[in-house]
């Protein structure tokens, strides 16, 4: 499984999940690419797109996509680090075209 992290996701996620095939938008040279084009590019090379962009589902037509999308509830490093087990679990169960939102911890 190949995973792309959006610009909105803290880089520490890539470091802490280094055992997975993870690249960032910055690694790919796609910094500043608008969401529609970014999703089209991601779909050609990746299986999963991880973002903290809460508005993505409202700004883009996600139906018919083969790219799975996981949305984090925040991009605050401390919170995202605490969500790593939930992120890894989501990555294990995600299917093509799925849209998953990870909730804030209770």
C-alpha cells in the first residue's frame, strides 16, 4: 500500500510510520497543487491519501475515486501523534474509494 500525506499533515507522521510506504506532497514536488489536481495525481501513484483538510469532502466530488481518503481531525502535532494507533488501524482496514474520518480522542 502506498500512502500520500497532504501538506496539512505534520511531517512527524511520516517519520513515526516509516515502516510504511509513505511519501508527502512535498516529497513529490506537488506543494501548492490544488485539491482536485492533487487527487488526480495521487490516484495514479498511491492507494491512500491522508489529510487534515476538513473541507475536502465538501470541496471535491469524491464519488467514483479509487483513492482511499483518511481525514485527521486536526493538524496539531501532539494530537496527531496521539492518534497514530487509530491512523494505523484505519490504514489496515481502508478499501479503495473509502472516505474515513478519524475522530478526536474522547
